C-alpha cells in the first residue's frame, strides 16, 4: 500500500469555496443573480481564490442555478482566481465552453445506484461519455476536475470499495483530468475510508492530484480533513456558513463550513491566504440572504482570541 | 520536547460521559431527579462506563444540580462503571465523601482571571487548598481527576502558556491525583495548543495520565481529538447530544457530542465498548427531556451504513 508524508506545517492549503454551487442548489427560494454575485465577490475579497461558482445542470432540474452564465459573467476575478462550475453532461460542457472558466467539475458516482439516480446511466456509460465532454472543454481551453460522488460510501449500496474509487480516478487520469475530487455526498467519509481511498488512488493513478470534498453530516468532516492532511492532501472543498444539505437526513448539515475549515487550518499552522474576519463577514452576508441560522460554528463564536467582556461572570465551569 | 507514539488502531479508548454534569448545569428548567437517573442509566446501558454524573457546587449557584446526592444514590452501576462528580472546594469534597463515588473531578483554571471568576481565588490559592480537599477524598477512598479549566486559552486573557498548564499538572501529580483533565472551557483548543499542552505535561509530570475535555464551540472539537490520538491520549470527555453551552457565545455549541465521538472512534478502528444505536436512543431520550434539538449530528443522520429508501431520487448531487 502506498503511503505518503503528511503536509508539513507552513504549507499553503487550497480551500475551494463551493457554497455558491453545492449550497445554493439546495435552496428553494430563488437567490437573485445580483446577490449571488455579491456573495461570490465578498468571498473572493476575504482572500479565497478557488470557487465553484455555479452548475450547468438542467434549469428545469435546478431552477436556482438557471442563471449560471449571468453569474459567471458578473463576478470579480481577483488575481489568482480559479473559477469552476459543475458540468453533469455534454450539454453542460457546451454551455460551459461559452463562459469564462478556469476548469469544470464533472460528475460520476462511485456507486452504480447513485449514478443511475443522479445522472440516469451506469457508471461505465458516464465514463465513456466523458470522452466527448473532455474534447469540448479542451477545445475551449478549460481544465477538468474529475468529480466523483459517493466516493466514501453510498446511501443506497453502503460500502464503496476503494478499488472502485481508484478505477474511476485512473479513467479520469487517462482522459486528461487535472485532478480527481472525492465527494462525500451524504457524509459517510471516515478517517479509515479517506485513507484507503487516497492510498488506492496513489497506487492506481500516480501523480493525479487529489481533492477532498467532505460533508459534515455526521460531525466528522474536519476530522476527515485531519486525515487528509496526514496523507498529504492539500486541496479541500467547503461551503460558506456550512451551506448545503443532505436530502436524506432532516436537520443534518451539508458541506464542511469554510470558516471552520479556514480556522482549523490557520490554527494548525497552515497558510490559506484568507482573512478570517472578512470571511466571517461574507458568511453573515450569506446567512442574511438565506434567512436562517447556518450551521457554521466560527460564525457564531468568532475567532479564537476574541476576548469577552471582563464584567461577565462565570459559575462552576469545568 | 517529549513526543509519543499515536494510539494504535484497535486500542480501547475511554469515553467519559459528562452530559449529566457539564450539560445539565446549563439547563434553566429543572430536570426531575428521576429523569436524570433514567438518562444516566440509559447511557450506561449503551455500554458507556465512565460518567461524570453531577456536581457538588453550591445549590444556590447551580440549583439544577442540588440533587447530587439523590442522583448518585439512584443510578445503576454496571460492572466496570467509573462514577465521578465535580468538586469545586472543601465543602464539595465533604459532601462527595458521603457518596458512592469512584473519583471526583476538582477544578482550577489555568488562567488567573478565569479562576478568580469561577472560584473566587487566585490559582495558587486553589492549588494550596487542594491539600485539604485531597485528604478528605483520600480518607473516603475516592480518587481524584485533577480538572483544569481554560487549559487551551482563556476568554478573558487569551493565550494560556503550556508552561502554566504543565505547572498545574505537576502540582496535581504531587498532590496524588490519578490524572489531569484539560478543559477546553470556551472552545479555544486547536491542534497546535493541544499538542503543546500534552507535550509540556509529559515533560513536567511524566507518567501522569492525561484526559482531554473539548468543546465544539468553533467546530474543531473532533479534529482536536484526532490530535489527541496522534499524541497518544486515550481518554476523552463528551456530552450526550452535544449538550452544554458556552455562556459567552449565543448559539455556539458546548461539549463535543458523545455519539459523534463514539462514531468517529469506532470508524477509526478503536474500541469504545459502546453500542451506537443504543447511545443514539439515550441521546433521543435526553433531547426529549431538554425539549430542543441538540447539536449532535449522528443523532440526526444515523449510523454510517443506514440505507436510504431506494425509491428516493437525487438531482445534481456533487
């Protein structure tokens, strides 16, 4: 089994903000296009540079993201920005090719049942059809992050073997993807499944960059980031405020929260390029728009060294 | 700097349930004594064996726990049970000495300001007075877990030097404490502060058992457990459902959640002795009594391999 060194303290970690895609797509109330742009710009202004801004899914399936082209045309692109969008199929790739994008995030599930439900075809058919998708994108000068849903478990099938994850990663590498992104679609990632998937990919597709996309459905999303760091992975997705939800678990949270992730990374000695106070401001702006308390914790508690009123009293704290 | 091996997979980890003390003390509505006993017994029945059941604080300061003696007299004690209670002072030790207890948890803060606010005396006065406290407990055959609040930071003073944490741990060791428990009173623990405190204690008080008590105020409680495991610590406190709160941060959660911790440990290959389904049942019983949704995530999402209705559809999951 291939092993690797942990990411050394002081290293730069890439935090990819996915709230405008993975978060907004779950919101029933339409968020005005101008507000989406305002939120994306506030996130960029906090120092974040990688962002999955929208999705080229069918506007009928996800009306919330029907304004993909307008949002991409409207956002700021600070120096170093890396703007991506989700593309589920050839039609989506053709739309993406008309936009200013650094890369797209394609979609296939590691489990058959989920892939059938998500994109209505078997896994191997999805992989076969990526040939045409990659051609369109390559011609447009757009990179590809190879997305893989249910990489750490499937809510219908249960365990997903690391060998299946590695096989799909290998296919992505052969297609010319820049990276593979392991999606924890319903929050089934654990330290052991994360380690096994990373090591299997490193064996099967050496040199392929690995991105990790965790949900906090069972509270262990940041613990899985710790495992990712121990295994040498330097790229993590997260959603502002902890936006996003799991359609199968009422009250369960969605993506790991960007502020909480940035806080963890900075307090672990890593560079993120993000101003945490400004990021909290962007999260509050997002929360105001969404209209309900978001699950992020740093959003509520503030930075670590925020002092409390010295007049406050405490009793029996343990 | 002293370093240690991480806890090997397969090891037994002690999970100490502190909800009946650290959680209940924050609840305004009085929980009937019989209900407290029922919840403690449900927690024991799930396989948990270590529990901080109540506190011998002044009934005027914390009316919720005025029934400490009755609760301790009423609970089951399954084989292997290790029952503790918090003791803030000599008066508390005298009350504890009349009860059936395996150990008590004493209290001093690592920061002067917090100790003054919490127990109304300087840190060194607290330490000096522990002599009499330990004598009373020793005479009663009761062990001592040396509790240390604000061990990873103080909400009034900010940074707490690891040397101060190590100095107090050393005093506890000299007094004859069985262990030192590092309390993350307002959720300021981070991987770096946890590692620094553990290593400083191992230098200053070699052989003293270290317990970790994290709050999830900033979302990184379980990430800090990962650091504790990497540093070789095998004892963690947690509260059922994630009970407990921080009086300084509205909406912020309190202790790390017992179900989420047990889930993380089991899915990381550690033994806990706990039946997760039974523990979720105890958490639901607690939540029903508290009357509001508790922050625990596994409570909402269920165990990892819980299958979803195959008739469910998904759209555009990433």
